[in-house]
C-alpha cells in the first residue's frame, strides 16, 4: 500500500498462481483472502490471473483452475471470475535454458525452450493489450478503504479490552451500590466506603518479544488474586522474536512459521518444546490490570460539611446509578462503532470480509470454556470464569446483531448510526470514541501503547536485519529452561509462496526469517 500511495491510478493487478496447485490449501486460502481484503471492490475489474509453470499443462491453467474458480465463487462479494479473457499462461524454461547456456552448461531442450519463449511472449503482449483497454482503478478508493481497515485493525484489541474494562467496572459499581444499601454501614465506616474504585488496563512492553507454546503440556492453570483461573505458559520457545507481520495473540499465525524456533523439517516442529509451529503464538506486551481509587470533589465537600448518614448514603447511591448509566452508554457506543466499522469494510471490500472482532470473541470464549472445564476436572472454583464467559458470549451476540442490523438498514437508515460510514465518518467516529468521558483515554492509551510497541519491534527487526543481511543464517535455538509467562491467548495457518500479488509485474513478497 505504501508503494501505491505514489500513484493516482492502477491499470492492472496480476495474481500469479502455480498451474500445478491441484488444491487450494488453507494456506493459499489465507493468502487470497488477505490479498482481496486490501482491494476496493471497484478494483476487481482490473484483476487478471497469470498461471506459471504451464509447460507441464501444455500452456493452459491446468490443475489450479478448478480450485481457483471454486474459491472465487465462495469468497468474493463481487463478480470476480476466471475466463479466457483474464487468464494468461507463462513458463520460464527459456530463461533456465539461457542461464545454463551462458554458464557453458550444455543441455537439451532448445526447441521446447524456444516454444516456451514464444508462448510466454505472446501471452504477455495479450495481457498488456487487455490492460491497456481497461478503465484504470482510482487508487484513492483502495487507500481510503485500507485506511479504515488499518484503523479498525489498530483499534480491535483496544476496543475489546475497553469493553471488558467497562464490564468489570460495572460489576464494581453494582457491588458498591449493594454495599451502600446495607443499613448496617454507618458512621466512619460509611464515610470510608463512599469513595469509588476504578479498574484500569494499560499495556506493558516486555523486555523482549516472545514466541510461546500453547500445547496443554506447555501450559498450566492457576487462580489469580481475583479468583479467576488464568493460563501460564511454561515454555518460552523464542525469547527475542522480532519477526514482523505476525499478529500478536494469534495461535499458528502463518508468518510465525518463519520464526527460527522451528526446525527446517516437513512438520516444522519447535526446536525447544518439540510441538508443532501451529500450536505457538507471539506477543510483545502484557496488559496489566490495576484498581485505583477515584477522587470525587463532591464527596470530599460533603464529608467536610459533616452531612448526615442518610444524606451521604442517598447521594452515594445516586452517584453510583449515574455512573452506571454513563458507563452503559459508553459501552453501547463502543459496540455500535465496532459494528459500523465492520459494515463499512464489508460493503467496500472485494472479498467476503472476515469479521476479526467476531473471531477475537470466539477465540476468548473457547479459552474461557477450556479453563472452566479444567477447573471442574481439578475441583477449582471457576465462578469468576463463568461470569466472564457469559459476558464474552453476550458481547459477541450483541456485536453480531448490531452488524446485521446496520447492514440491513444502511441504504435506508432509520438514524445516522445506521448509515454507511464515509472516510470522514470513520475519522470522526474514532475521534468521538477517544473523547468518551470515562473510557476514551483508556482506549487511546491502549491503542497508542500497543501500536508503539508494534512499530518499535518492527523497526528493531529491520535494523538488525539490515546489519546482518550479508551473513544471515538460520541459527538453532538452544534448549531453554522451563519458564512461566502470563496468559496471552490466541488462532491460524501456514503461508507458502504459491501466489504473489503485483501491481502490473511488480512482485511483492518477503521470505525473510526471524
């Protein structure tokens, strides 16, 4: 996307596929979905397909055609099809022949190499002629959508965490209301309890980014001070993993396979814990939860005025009820905003947009369900986890309901919150969230903190890589002693270099190793 920013128009988008791909593996599915998710739906008219290694299929798309057609039929929201008009067959045998010839390597196949050249040349000219007659795609449209997509990507985890923060603070208010309603609480004890507490969540950067194992044999469950069962990871398989492009808290993220913690064998098992790479995840920060006392000038003033127990109790209850209303209002605004972001991207994206927020909820619901089952099996109290699970399930269901409502009504909205967002609307919505009275600062702090740590680690990786590029080797990861690390839970799959995305003939790919 940074490359595209330098241009106003995009004439053609060439997607290269190996002709002998008899099936689209989950890996290739992931690649296609990622590529298409970055494109505005109007860019689909400029997409063409190039099939490589076509000598073996007599210069035809070969085995890859059927799976590709089925994928496009089921995973795009626009009319993107594979036909004679937008498919081109290439082969590189002629280049292999010339490379061998100029290195004085005598071989056979000059005739087939000439045919490879002639066929590929003709296909290239046909491709250029076709693209020359297409209406160029306005890059501004894709960049606008990508900006919204990136904004949602940066805000997804902070919005999720702030939603949980609001839920916990509502529980604190409920406890405080019950406490103040207790008529046995009088005098000095009542006055001590008038001050409210607030739970805050802040990101704390780890000294070094880590790759940890999620296999049950590398994890243990313990109850924390709040009575909640949490996961501790005993195996830190790569202590200083600065691999770029890996989504944190995502078990088996495709880019993770490039981490040097994994062997260069077929199963890509871990050198340290011996488990599959698909059971590992990466993270570089921890979310630290703390409880703070909220100073209230009105409470201080009333205490100095020596107000009666009855007056103090009533005012305290009213203040709690007012905060409950305000907290719930902000919780509702966060839910609505998340749904609006998702609806916007689904409307403009070329592919069947996958709701990352829904996946994130599903991931944590699965984790909490596992903890509850573990607690039951080991006779550990999991009441706190059950409450958390119910909250997560309710939040996910409300999110899905809101997304559905907005999508159904966005072209004939009943109010402005159901109207489809514009780019200006996306930016204004983010500003509104940051300006929330109680939790706006928390949201911005989480977003800025997490993004800063991501960018820092990415820059650190590239600085290290540029210094060592000339002598880069894949080094072994020595066996490490078992260590405990706080719960970070996450899901995913394997990347292969089976497809490339290129604005006409510009191949983009990075096969670097962490």
